[in-house]
């Protein structure tokens, strides 16, 4: 091909680059959603709207995803609009009469310039109502069927409209014109169109050199513009005719305010008369329009067809330049060659047969394909070289080749850098593998991460860093894949023992694709890893599944493959725990179906430091923003923290912790008197055994956790600032660590001496956590403190405390003792219950000894199983702490063993008095199920237990240790959560 056969105007050209940086500059940053609480909850918790949109923004490389504010009344909306800069208001269906329109109208009346969209449920009543509504004041009205992708489309649609003019002039961005006035239809096609366009733009971003450039390129994606009348469509087309990628039009829509049955055909005829190349698609529910459309050379999609979206996709791929470029034989339409990237086009342009080349260039396909891929300089240049101006196929080949070469040189595209989503940089410490849900804990962590980011005051203390540990979540879809590929449902749902189920799961294989991701994660954390369950039902707002599934920890070792093997076993162990006997019993108790349970798994760096062959943090804690045991001048809303040396498992297992209100750090009951301090201090702690390496995983997730004496921590020198020393000669306790003398875990340095701002950090965590969740919360944390008083405060988990709000009218203290079976002035829980007739109590005659407590636990578990099977509840009474892992302190049951109880009572005996358990493992379960917890100590004048009445009744069942009796009529259980008192009235 001789150079001089190409006309002068096309042979010398200069391609002007497009800066994608300057596109999509106007954004929706703050969205106000006016919704009833249920819809708001579905969006937040189930639809994960913030998270979906956040992820999509991250993938688009956009730094500021919109934040959502949710209110449920017009008054609340005004308050927000007056104080915040809101870009878009979305009014969701209200109550039965659907007041979304009136809410929107009220808002527009006061704030006329704000973007406002109304979502309406779809029903005939609504269609009629909307005929009388003046909808012109709203940007759009959409039909709401609960699909959160619609919210994303609304934001994109409005952003596209805001940026349309600038981006077309600045960068030659293309637009897809959708002409449709049917609310129901455009509400379903827009999410589909956007999903498709965004997926395509993600594909073509691989034309870029690195991730940053790739994400910027995606700003050049085609815009979607919605027109609802003939005039609106014509105005848009006339203004941007040279940048229209294609038009999708309905047939029947308004012309001059009246519905015209041929409006779409008229519109497309006009467009075709001005542009012979642009793809035009008729999208109609009336089958008679198929013939008309095809007769005029338009493409046709039948709206009513089940395959409508797939048909539309094929047309978009074939005619609007999305997908691969397919060279076809003009006679047979068969595929001759497929080109995926600019480089492939450059390599193959001279190999394409003459007639195929002619077919495509005479229809301007090449230019359209390039513009859909945001390669605007080349597409704009080629658009001018039409077949009419240059009827020479070989000259076209040469021009295309030269233009691509020049463009690629200009862009200096070397290798396509593949983004590895697991590459943690110093900012991102939260990532997900898979597309499913994060589960309850995963959501809680993502939420905490956000709370810390939005409140920079957390990090205002010099030398103190507040954050969440480096975390990766394996989403629920990986669990599904694992279960199906290994055919595990049969064994999982059978009655096999926990050990058998675990054995089957450990033999199964995880997807190979995870290995590289795990290796990168090991490099990023270089510390032991905790493998926690994060199930769909766990930490759900209305159903607590706290502590039901396993959490394993594995040590960090240099040998990546040894570590990989341990990690794989731990993940499979967590998956298996969904199907253990306790979990199944728990599912039954909460009326959940086990097949609905889906498990995400959290991999998280374990907070702590290495000491010889053990690893643990200086201390861990659990913080609750509601304190059901206030003492002195503490108030219930001042919250309460339980602190302990070592791993937090110690607290969760009900070990002896230090209890303190963050607002009263100087008022610690346990260290107020020397005798109490010596008796009630932590004597043991948990650490991870880092010498234990291997795949010998057990059903008990604590198999590689060491239970150590506090003096071991003293040897490790890990007690600075959190311990005091008892001087036996002077009989005093001195703050700090001194030689000799027993160490008391008093947290004096961090609570009273200001060594580390723990009270302030706890106050902030509680305040911002509860504010963000709009309800009381429970937060787990862990802390490392260094000798130079610097340190890290890690937030590990947040979950709501659910409160039962039954109304209590009467003053319980006024009820006389002779009407009561039980009375407690130190009770936990709130509400009234009148359907229990059974009492199960531990026999505490004179020869009672705590040595038999494990046997008592077995009896109780067996009786509980019968109650579960009958769907009944009971009152449970026994000595010492229920649920203590140390059976000398109480009966060592786990929650599933007593989950059918409606009220749990701890009784102090004369010869067996244990301080009431404050840090019970059951707290979350108790509050969520509204189960009561009474502490009764008749010797100290606190409460009453009429055991004589029960002893005189015949037993339904009696074992060596436990008795079960039944009343003829229900007992009435009443609890006042604010005053901490409760009674059980005799029938």
C-alpha cells in the first residue's frame, strides 16, 4: 500500500489525548433516604447498600462513594437538610397509603433545587394515583421492588445527567439514549443497562497501564440518558448527535403531551435520516411493532419476552461496540475473526478478508467499537474517515493501523498490570474474597472500620493508634462452593457426631484459587491469624448467634505451606461447626432452618506480642453501652467494660475479669477493698501456643490455647501498667510491679494513672458505635501497650444489644414476699412473661459440693433437650455461676445446653458463695431473647428463693443432682431492667 494513495487530510494526523481525570467531576456525595424503618433496615443490613456502592466505587477507582443518611419522617428530613449538604433525596414507599409523594412534595417546597426521586411500590392503585400527580417537580419516579441495584442506577443516572454536557465536550464521551415513559419498565431496565455498561467498562479498563490509569479510564464509560417524551429525546439527540452510541426506544410515548402509538418509529426515522450508522433499537411490548421495526431496518426487542434482557445484551454487543469486535462474512454473517483488545486489532488488521473489512468500515463499526472502549482520540479520527470520503479498503487498513500505533505510543501502554485484590497497601486493611455476604461479624468489622475513619478524633492521642486488625473475609459464596463441590450436605445434615462431621470436612478441599491470596495475606500480616465464623445469622440485629460457632487461631510460621495447611484446616473447622449438635439445637431453639445458615469466614491478624512460644495481647476487653449492673453513682447508660490480661476468649468463657465503667475509671468495685482485690483478681489467662504447629484440629476450638497462671505473664514482663503488687509484710497493695509479692491485675496504670488513654478510647468507641448503630452496642477490643507508653488499640467486633421494650407498670418492690417464688434485687433483663409452668433446679442439700458440677451440667443439658423437643420453656435455678468454664465457680454449661430456659437464677449458698457473674458468656443471648438472669443471695438479704415450695411438690423428673417440677398454672416472671429488680410470682 503506497503512502501517497491515502488522501492528504487523512495521512497526517495528530491524536489529542483525553484526560480521564477531568471526567465525571460532579458527583452525588450525600444521599438522604426517607424510608420506613423496615425498608431502611433491609437496605442497610440485608441489601448492604453502602457496601455494594462502596465496592463499586472502589472498583471504579472513585475515592468518595456517597454516604447515606436515613430518616423516617419529614421532620427528621428537614433537620438533616438544614444541617447537612445533601445532593439527592430518595423518598421510599411510606405506610399503607404510600405517602412518598407527599413527603417528596413537602421537601421540594422548602428545598426546590435539590435532586429528588420518588420510589413507589407497583400496584394498580399507584398507577391511578400517578395519573393525577404532577410529577414534573421530581427528577424521576421509580418503581421499588426491593432491589438495591436500583439505588445505584438512580445515583448513576443523575450523575450522568449532571456531567453529560461537560464530559461530551471535554472528552468525546458517548451516550446511550433510552426513550421510555413506563415507570415499571425503566425501573427494571436501567439497573440492567448500568450493570452491563459498568461491567464492560471494567473490561476495557485493561487497556491501561496500571490500576490507577485503569480506574480513571472507566470514567470514560458511555453515559445512559433517559428521555420520557418525544421532545426530550429530540432535544438530547440534536444537541449530542455526534456522540450517540445508540438509541433504545419504546414505541408508544407522549408527543406534545398526548400518547402517540407511533412516537418511537417517528423518532428513529428522524435520527436515521441524519445518521446512517447509529444503532437504533425498538423495545416494545406490542408484537405488531416487530414487523414495523424490522421493515425500517431497526433492531427489535420484545419487552414481554423472558429473554428480553439477553436479547438486548446481544444487540448491544453486536451493534454498540461492547464486547469483542467480531469480523463477520457479509454474505453468511458467520464469524471470521474476533478481536479483544487494541493490540489484537493492530496485529490482525491486514489479515481480515477484503469483503468483511468493507462490510465493517462502510458501517463505521470500527469507530463505534473504539468509542465504546473509551479510546476516543482514535474513534473520533476514524469517524471522519467515512466510506463516502475514501472508497479504498486498503487505505482504511493503513489508516487504522497507523492511528492505533500512534495512540499506543502516546499512551505508552506496556504490560497490562493485573490488579491483585489482596495486595494490602498501608491504608486498606479490609478486603473480601468472593461476591457473597460478609456475614454478621464481617459486616460489624467493616462498620467499625468506617466508624474509625469517620471519627479522626480516635487518633488524636500521641503514640496511640486505633484501628481494626488486618482482615480478609471469605464471603458466603465460597462456603456454598465448598459445600457443593465436596458433596458435604448429606453428612452435615445427618445425626453424625461432631467429631465425624469435622473429620469429613477436614478431608474436603477448598478452592485452589485461594492459595495465592492466602500467601499474600501471610506476607501482609506476619502474625498469628484468627479464623472466626461470620455467619448470616450471627450478630443479626434480632437474632444473636454469639459464641455458637468455632473460632480457631493458628501461629505464624515462616514455612508458608505449613501455615497454609493449618489455615485450610481452621477454615474447614469453622465451616463444620455450623453443623455441630449444639448449633443444630440452637437453630431449633431460634426457629431457624439450618439450610439458610451461610457462613463467611474472617481471617484476621491476632492482636498481641510474641513471648517465647506463646502469643497474646497485654489485655482484651468487652465493652457494652448499656450497664445492667450499675453500682454507686453509675448510670445504666454509662456502659461497662470487662478487662482481662491475655486473649479475649478468657472473658467470653466467663473467666474472672475486671469490671469498670469507662466514665468512672476511679471507681472499681473489685479493687476497692484489699480482701476483695485479692479474692477477685484474675489468676489465669489465655495465650496462643505458637509451638503447636500441625493439622491435628479438634472440635474444641481451644485445643491450641494455653491456660496459664498470671505469674507466667510476670516472667514475660507483659504486666507493666496493668498490675499492682501485694506486699504481704505491710499487707498493702501497691500500684505497679515490684519484686516478690503476688501480682493483682488491677489495670491501675491505664485506668487511674493516665499511662494510656483507655477510658477516653472506651467512651468514644461506645458513643460513636452506639450513635452509628442507633441502638446499644457490645464491642470487643484488644490492646498492646509498650514500655514507652505508646500502644495500639484494636477494635475487633461490634454487635447490637437488642432490648425487649415491654411495658412494666407496677413497682416490683411493692409486691409482698408471700406471693413470690423468687425475688432478686440484682437482676438482668426486662419485660413480663406469663407462659412458663416448669422449674428445673439443682439440689443443694447439705452434702452439695462443686466437684459434681460437670455431672450437674450433663443432667441439665439432657433435660433442656426435652424442653426444646416439646417447644416449652422453664425457670432454671442453681448455685454459683451458670456457664463458668471453671466448674469450682459454677455449673459449666454452654448456652445451647440451657437455651430453652426463660429465666436463669444464680443462688448463693451458705457454704458456697461465688460473686455473681458479671461477664457472662450469655449476656448477648440473654438480652436478645429477653431471657432473665437473677442473682439471689438470701444470706446477704438480697432476694428470696422459696426452695421449700419446690421440694414439697412431686417431681416430673429427678436425678441425683437435679429436680424438675411443674405447676398447674403459669408463673408470672416480671423484670425491671432499669432498676435491676425482678420477681417470679406464684400462680
